C-alpha cells in the first residue's frame, strides 16, 4: 500500500490508549470509562452538517441525529450524554458534530452539559462550519468566495489527521458565473486564553496580504478540543471529499466503526466484437435500434492488434488492471470474414494475464423482451393476446455457456460466476420493459451466475435476481459508437444542445439533463469539455467511498483511443492529491459485489439498532447480528483476538490506518479488538459471555443521491 508520511493513526496512538480520562477514573485501568462507538450529530439542516452526516452513513459509522428544528427532540443534558453500566461510567458518544461552536445560544444549559461531557470523557467536537472570531481562537479575518482557491495542508495537518493527502486541496470552480464556496480565512489569536492553543491544519492564502489563514484547525481550550472549520461545503464538493476522512479520524481519535476507501475499476465491454458507428448526417447509429430500418451502415469500430498492445502497455504504465467483458462470437464472426484469422484475439489472448475477464455473452444479443424495431424508439413485441414476448431461457443459457466454451477452447481464464449481458438486457429497461425478463433468473440459476452487471443510471442499488446479486456499473459518457473525438463531439452535441442550436432538443424536455450553452467545437470539444467533465464525475465517485465500477467499450480503445483520456486525467489528478499510503483500490467485479452486499447487511443492522460497540481502555468490542460482518477503522498495530490464545492483525493498511471487515471467532458472538501498545493477555481473552443474536432483516440500503450533471439517466448511448 506504500509508505506515506506520518499520519493521524500513528500520531494519536498514545492518546488512543487512555483517552483524556477524568482524574476520578484515570488512576486505575479497571475504572476506565466505557465509550460507545457512536457519534452525536446535532443538525441545523445546513449543508455542512448534512455532508458530515452523509460521510458517516456512507462509511457505516453509527450516529444519533438531534434535529434542532424538531420541537420534540431530546434535550442534550447529562442523562442524554452519559450514564453508568455495570458500575462503570459510560460516554454514549465518542464524538460530537455541531453546526457551529455553539448552536444552542449563549448561556444555554445544553451547551454547558456538552462542554462538561467533552471535558469529563475526553470527547472531541467538530464545528461543521463557523465564522472566524476570538470565540474559536481566531482573529476576525477575510471573508469571501473561495472558488478556485489552492488550499494547503500544513505541517501539523500532514503529521496529524490529513497525512493521507499530498498537501494540496483545490477548491472547485466549475461555473465561473456562480459562487460555489464561501468561507473565512483568519490567523490564530496572538494571545489565546490561559492554556488555549490553535493549530491550523489546512490553510489558504488571504487575498491581498501575502499571509495564509486557517480553514480547518484544532482549538484546544478549557480541557476540550474543537475542530474549527471556517468554510461551508456540501457532500459532493471535491474539497470536502478530500478532507472528510481526516475530519472523521480527528473526531473519533482514529477508532470508529465504518470504513472508507477510494475505489476505481474500469470495465471495457464488447471485447472481440465490433461496435456500430454514429452517423453525423442521420444523427443516429445505423445497425442499431435508434436508426430507421434499412439505414446504410458505416464501417464498424473494432480494436486492432496494435490497440491491444497499447492497452497492455497502458495498463502497466498506469497501474490499473482493466476488466475486459468479452464476446467470443465476435472473434468467430471476424474469422469467418477474414480467412479464419483474428490477429486481435491472438494478441489479447497472448496477453490475457494483464487483464481480468468477464463473460459478456457469446454474441451480444438483447436478452430482454423481443424487440420490435419497426419503430423508433423500439418497443416490446407482443403476441396475439397482447402479452410481451420474451427471449427464452434456452437462448439466454446458450449465450452464457457458448461464451464459456469459447473461452475454454482458447484457454482464456474467466470467472464463471460473473456475467454482464449485452446492454444489461434481461434486466428491466425503462420505459419499454418495466420488469425483468422472467426467463433470466432461471437461466442464471442453471448456469451458476452469482454476480450480474447492471447499470447505475437505471438502478443504483444492488439487488437480488434468482441466485445472483447485481453489480451496478457507472456508464462513462464516452459513447460506444465513437472511435474518434469528432464523432463523440457530434453525437454529444446532438443529445445535449437545444433544437435552436442544431441539437435534438432532448435536453429541453428532460428534468435530469442540462442543455449545453451552445455546441461544443468539433476539434476541441472533447479535450476541453467532455474529458474534464467525465474525469471529474468519475473522481467524485472514487472519492465517495463508492466501489461501483465504470464502463466504456472496446470501440473507445480503438482508432483515436478516446476512452483513455478521461481515465488518464482522473489518475493524474488522484495521484497529485493523495499520498502513496492511500491508493485507488481496483477490485474485480465479484469483490465489488461482495463489498456492496456486506455494506447492505451492515447498514440494515445499524439502522435497526442491532449493532453495539464500545471501547474500554485498549479494548474494543463489537456485537452485530449473526452472519453480519463488522467494519471498522483502527490504528496500525490493532489486533483481532481469536479464541483464548490467538490474535491476528486487524484489517488492511489504508491511509495510515487499518480498516476492513471482521467476523467473530469460531464459537464467539462478538468481535474483540486490541488497540496497539499492549499484548494479548488472559484478561483480554477471558470473560466473553455468549450472546445469542437474531439475524438482521434484509433491509435495502437507502438509495444513493446522485449529483446533477449535464446528462441524465438513460441519455448515455451504449450497448
């Protein structure tokens, strides 16, 4: 995973061993308080608190929300914050998120109770957004728009909670006509109150002064610590996504349930096949269903052996393994037309170990309803009684098995449990096909498919179909029918410009699609507009702890090889932002599906209140329903205890910490973890009372919220 700079996990290891215990209990290990691994979120409805709350929820970190706008909300007092369990003092929350440094008002008993609680148990407070002033250890400074600001992690931030970054934190400036970010830049007070300190972690230049002002810093005073954030943000903005990990790690002192990693995987569909080409005169794709029957077809787009060699070298140079979704029948069709020879297949097969391979069916038919293409758009064909005609189970099964047989004949290793159907067909396809093909699930059962690719623009969440779990994939808006930048721009203009500008006008009638202000330049539009936009969207997914893969098509790796451009920018931007300790995680399809499945079970258990976790001194104990794995982020050196004598390192290294999933040891009902600095002992392993847990209900993960971008669900042209 690489060796990054000294990070928050290593810095705070000593702190994590004891917490800031009150004098009454610090003297004896047996009297150490119990601290529940749950965050208190006091919510004023603003975007900053919502961003932090969403970060916790996405990672799987339990929290309790107090809505300040709810007249029936609980009062934040001593009884709400702490109590006693088995004679031991308990802190109900390991960290407190507030909208600002005091949302309750001057002299509020609730704020006084919080302050006493934080001091007593060593609990930290995150001020999600507040303005600079002496009350938070800062001078009153500059205020204004931060769009395009180049913020930097300070030396203290790099050796503290933000050591996973390379120091630069760029603020978005996506629309020069709209202010996207606002904040305050100020220096710490020269004279702090007795014993108080302010340590900037993230700074930015104060316009016109030659000085830097704090955007995030730690204010320590009166026996308490606050993380003071002086800029406003939402969950989608890059600057927050970069800093969110450090904010949570600081708040929880590096010990919390839930985990976040940055993921990126790229699937390339239609390998060995060819793809139809966009016609700029007809404004459709001859040979596909968007063109009237009989439209003269253009030369299809297919990779060459040179393209295959380039793909192998590109993958190696960029450290990204491509997942190739293949159609063996495409190679056989090429051989039939070329004297039995297919140099492309020969090259890719020779280099097969450079990639991961996914069954994409033998020759890419539509496996949903029988399509009536006599009209545009197509519709489902019906029988004499008006019933939908479906592609049969035998045909679906044959497409899966024939492709496997082709791979076996050519000694191509692929995972038999993974499948992506052509166009994700067989799954419901709105508006024409509102339900799954009823023959698809039995075919998946017959062929042993357990991981089935789906399209996030149609269905974001994972779901079950027969024996399979879906793996939702993000379509990159690089069209399957474009091998050249000019073709991509021409089709893009047709979809996303108004009729008055020569486009289709579809953007004018769609609530999900924003029209371009005018047509993109044919020669520069791809590089100047589409590539930056697509790379930014994909980077946003990667930084959102989202493992879902992206997909393009083999046509995009042919001819002008336009598919590489947005990915190259994403990778370059990422490596400029993150330290080597925080790499992009590149999982294969089945592992992505398994990660989503574990998250669903964990989220359901957390939502139902069936997950409990606490820390006493150096020991963390997690209980979850039977069959539900626990997920956590803990300092380097943490051990998971197994049985009465064994222990193993917990999780895997990432961003200077250890994170991952864990299940109880055999015969036990809880996950027991030992923080670094001690060794397992009989005391640590003893006394685990057996607990019978009810299974968690199979509740779905709440739907994700997609950022509005200049194209909407269903707009991307793909096969």
